[in-house]
């Protein structure tokens, strides 16, 4: 047993002639379902290679669980070469008769930059081993960069393959993460710097090829600049056709060299003008489009037409020539001083000309117009009318006075000649005293002449 432990320690130092360091030793560890504190998650990285539980050197998870998960935190992102796992054996031969082989079957190992295994890379998943063939210990090649090493097993989808245990366990006696202790190096003894244009300085731990390039570069060693028309990480992005010079941009940022074509915005000219703007630099404002819709981002035209009161393609011109409303099809006019009515409502700003009324001055009033000559004539008539009335009144008064005077004279004559047969006094007296219809009846009586002839 002492010889076995010595061999395992050497495996953490030399692999295929290259020296890597065990980055997992005494680092922080966690497991999903702990069993007892003496078999905590840290037991798997304590550097002790006892294969049973009697010495409290292995991590033991809770029993009767459908999933098992153990996680190692390296404390930073490192370049990993491989992961070493020693599973529990209880110091019995590792073969089909060992019950722990069934608990080991079906496991997976991940390397991630977060605590979520799904965010990382899958280094290994067992899908074919049996209790007789599963190796222990095992070296898992994983030439990637990461911070967390995650061991996972599950028994969630029965029926399980032959030989699998009924429940999931993580009974790990030792886990090692072999890699370079200093980021940005690779090769023998981790002494060779990664190429300068590798993304985040990360390269393959043995080959030195970049695991990604800085923006503007590509190629296995990230030593080639992006060709014209491409940019970004590993030159995977294409310059925009909306650049002022199409497909010409900064190879690192994608910024169009001479700005954007009219109607486009953003450093890479991939965004249409917004907020009712259009044209070069998106510095022109849309007109009054129908239903407050935005105009075309390039030429500013209103695709659905203009709002009431506006016309032309860009809908920036108000209705004119005595028109207003939707499509400028409504007719106005008759505004005071020949003014244009309001282009939206049709209302005259200073009222209507004589003879018209209403908000839009479209109601014709029925009045008589008087010319200048007519006004002179009316003025003369106005002066003559009182004079004529006065003359007529004076004439009536004179006639009445004369009539009364005559009646008075006749009465005096009758008083002086009472026997005169030609005096018409009674008749006129009766007529004077009985006006109207009764006066006519009085005239129809026998006259004095008729009486004398009888």
C-alpha cells in the first residue's frame, strides 16, 4: 500500500515528460448532500490517498439520494491539463465484485468558470463502462481553462443499466487538477508564454494554440489580422453594408470607418434611425405622418400618408391654396384679409369677410349690399322724409281749421236769417255729429227740397 501511494504522488508531478502542479491540493470544496462532518468535501483534496473510510480520508455523501454533486474551487481560472480521481475501494480489489464499482458507474466531470456545471465544458461522461471495466484511479484529459472542477452522478431515470447502484454517491478519496499554476503559460514546466493575442491570455496547455483570439485577430496562434470586411473575436463578425463605405470598419471594434449611410446609426451602423429621426447621422426629424407613425429611416417619407393638415412626401408642409384637413382635400376661404385658413381645422384666424359666417366662413349671409351712390340717395331720402311728413301734417291742420271756420260762419248765417229756405245747416250739422255709416243714412232722408214740392 505504501508503494501504491508513492506512485500516485508522482503522477501529480510528471505526466508524459511534462511537469504540472496539483492545483486542487487543500483548496475549498463543497458537496450537495454531506454525510458526516468527518467525511466532508475537503477530504478529497487533503493529499492523503487512503482508499477506505476508517481513516476518515475520503469524502462520503448522504445515502438514498437520486443525485450526487461535489465541487472544487481552484480560487481562480487556470489552464488545466488533466483531472485525477481516486474512488473509494475500502482497500478491496477493484473488480466486479467490489460494490463501489456500481456507485462509480455513470459519473461526469465538468470544468467551469461558474458553480453551474452547465456553464462549463464536459470533460468526461461515462456511458459505456461496466462494473468489470471501469478504471480506478482514472486520469481525465481536460485541456481547458476553468475555476471549478465538478463531479456529478445521478440515478434519476430508471431503469438503469446493468450493474448501476440504486442511488447516487460521490465517494471520492482524492481529486487532483493538474495544470499550470501561472496563467498565460504552457508547455514543459509551464514556462512558455502564450501568444500575445490570445483571448484573456489563455492557450492550450501543451500546444500553445489560443483558445480564442483578441478582437481583430485570428488563426491558431492569433497572429493574423482580420481581413477587410471582418472584425471582432477571431474575426467572426462582418462589417456592416450600411457603413458609408460598405463593409469597411475597424477590425477590432467594428466601427464604420467614415460613419454610416443615411438612415443608420450606431458605431457599426446596424441600427436604423429611431425616435422619429432619419437621414444622415439620424439628425433630421420626421414630419407629421398619419397616426403618429415614424417616417422612413432613410428619406423621411411617410409610408402611410400625412396627418390631417399636411401634404407632400415628407408631410412637413401645411395645406395651402385655401385647402385643409386630410390629404388637403377640404376647401376653405372667405377669410378676412384674404388669409389662409388653419391647415388642420379650416378656421379663419381673423374671422370672415362680409357676408359669410361660421368657424370656417362657409355660411353665406342673406343681406342687401348698398353701393356708394345708393348711400347718397338714401341720405337724401332720409332728409326729405321728415320734410314731407311735416308738410302733410301742416296741410291736414290747415284743412281742419278752414273746415271749422266755414262751419262757424254757416252757424252765424243761420242765426241771422232763420227763415231762409236755402240753408243747408241741419244737413251739415247732422253729418258733423254723425260720422261714418250713420252719416250716410242721414243723407238718405227726405231733403228740404222734397218737402216743399209735395
